[in-house]
C-alpha cells in the first residue's frame, strides 16, 4: 500500500506540471475564436450628434451672417459631373479659355444592366471600406471636461481643400470675457459665418483668436470655424493647438487624398464563378515535366481558370493550351522576380499561388478558399500541402517586430497562430503560411516580392507584408506535392543538374549574406530570433 502511494505521488508530481505547462499558454490567451466577417464599423456614442452648420437646441436662438468668401470654399469639397463652357463665347474662345468637360462612365453599360452593376459595385465598395477603414478613422469629439471640447480623431481634409472643424466648444464658469485661440501650421483658419457679439482676429492666417462676453455666442461662432490646407502633401497631418485662458489641447487634422478603391466586378450568378474570380500563378525553372503535370491536374477540376507561368529557364519550351499565359524571363532571373512578373499580369480579384510541382486533387477546393475571403476581411488564406508520405504542411508562423533603438529593430518568428476563425473551425489567423495560398490580388501586388531574393526565399514576403496582410491558414483544403524520390540507379539529365546547382548551391554563404544584408539595410533589423 505504501509503495502504491509512492508511485501515485510520483505520477502526480510529473503530470501536474506538464499539464500546467501545456494548458497555461492557451488559458492566458484573451481570445480563442474571433469573428472577422464583414460587419458595420462600431461607432462610439460620443460622436458629433448634428451637422456643424445645424445649431444645437442650446444655440439655435443666436443669429449669424454667412461669410461668402469662406463658405464658397466648402462647396468645392463635393464633386459634380457637369461640364463648364468658357465664360466668353467668341470665335476661337475654346482655344483661349479652357472649359471643363465631363465624361459619364455609366454610358458604357446597357440601361437594363446598369442597376445590377451599380448594386454589385456598391456591395464591393462597402467591403473595401470595411477592409481599409479602422476605428481610428471614426470622428470622436472630446466633451468639454477640460473645459475645451474638440475632436480627438477622425477629422480629415483633402489637400488644398476646406472643412468646418467639428466639435469645438468651451464650457467654463462665468467670466467677463471668454477667449480662445487656435494655431495651425499647414493651413489657415477662418470662419464661414460671423456671429454677433464675437470678435474674430487673424482671419485667413495660421493663428485665430475669438473672444466674446457671451459664452453661447462664442460657442456658436466656433461651430463655423474652418480649416483650409495651404501646403500640399498627398498624405500628412496638421496639429492644431486649441487654447483658452488656462487650458490647452491639441488635435490632428489628416491631410490626404481619398483612397481610390480597386474593385473587381464579376458577372452576377449564384455561387462562385471560380474562372472569373481566380487566376492561378506559378514560377518554373527547367522543370517542364512537373509543370505540365501540374497543369493537367488543374484542368481536371478547373478547365477554364487562367494559369500564368513565369519562366526563367535557359532554353524555354512552349507551354501551350487554352487559358494559359507563358512569360519568358532572362535566364536565372530568380524566384521572387518570377513571382513579381506572374502577379503583375493577374486581372482577377484573387490569385492562387502554387509551386510548379503541386498536383491538384479532389481536396484542392478553391471555392472553399474563395468563400472565406468573400465572407471575411482577410487578405490571404493558405491551405495545406500533402506529401506522398501522408504528412501535411501548413507552415503557420507568428511574426512580430520589437523596437530596438538606434541599432535597429528585432525580428521575432515562431511557429503558431493567434486564434480560430469564427464560422470556419478549420482555419486559424496567423502571419505566415505555406507556399499554397489564395490572396486578394491588389494586396499581394501592394506588398510585392523582392527580386533580389533569387532561389531561396519564402518568409521574406510575409515579413514585408507585416501590418499590411491579414492572414489565415486552413488545413481542410490541400494540394499534393509531387514525389521527389529518385531511384538509386537513375541518372539526372543536364537540366536536372542545372536546376540542382541553382536550387541547392554547394555553398549557401552567399544566400545567407544576401538575406541578412536585406534584413539589416532594407528592413532595419539588427537581428532575427526564431522560436
């Protein structure tokens, strides 16, 4: 009995720490399943409750006079597709005085299809906005507890345009004279209307002062305060200083051009038209037998999907067939250079990247990957690669960069993922996936592939895409990897020898040196730590 107790105690002493070791990392995670489906952007409750020009009930009794020279600038913030003829109508006036023409793009559509096209475009645009916007873009007004009220975020102006600054107010105990000052650096301040009983000084300059013996009148005047950007920059911000007698606050006004959407509108139909939504892209080098085998396997399941091949072989063979685009590159140009060429020719909404030695099977369900990207804000979703041994590879990696001061930052990579996707139990969110993935074409083109990385590279793409790509990995969509086993007595041909010389160089020191120099010089990393 005593011996049994000793054995039991030993087992508990070993199993309990092990159980805690494996369970604690999971229990400490704040989320296990996270929803990234399309949904309306959460709007905080303390936003501006009325338009800047519409008086609140508190100030509606205060009269004002519109200042036409400034209010006219506000009207220019909205576009109107209307032509403007030259003011002077004389012979040859068209050459002397330039008018404004207008071209309406709806004319290219038949009237019966226009409404359907508008609806699909609006749906795609709303999805684009949900992918590109964040809570940091929402207008938030700080209530006058300081006692200054001002916008804490979300104020934006187009370059060289004019806006009304929303949410400015002063709430303070009785004073004989109420005064506020505002100072900008990349634009000028003015008022779009003048309120009786308020003195305005510095109109049209970078410093504006307002004073009044009536607090309500001063606050009403603040509702007409405008900002006009005067220093052109396509994407910057101005910090405006807002002061009263004893208090000071700052807020930023974003100055940037509108983000132009890149939408992909396919024909309306039930289900997913894979050939209209997806292009398959690959890079090949001397392995035409494997490439043709891959193409044949694709055609069994997707006969009309376009396949783009980038090829840097020394004596390229012609790859012919319907829906195949074959691009020849200089000999040995490289792995990432070929990737750049291939993705630059994709015109569909999504691209599926595959290696030239992958084999499609009944489990290579592109429609499942499309469904995930269509229903979520993700940019890229990887599948799994199955070897002939039966093992599958997903290559899920977490990547982070820690600030390191003057010496550069520290790159951290380790296997793992963050959380499971709600509604997709086979999928998890991560930062890097295997070399078989479906992605939004515009996002992959935005990140690109560094052409200096010639033969050995993969994680570098996801490192460059950190903070740009929202990535997931799903193990229920697989592609087979062609076997690499060679019979002992088989002799490699010249092409295979050349391929091996490029793919598996005898000395990898040059490749390591190149990789490390790019990390240090291009990415400003001082080191990389792997888990």
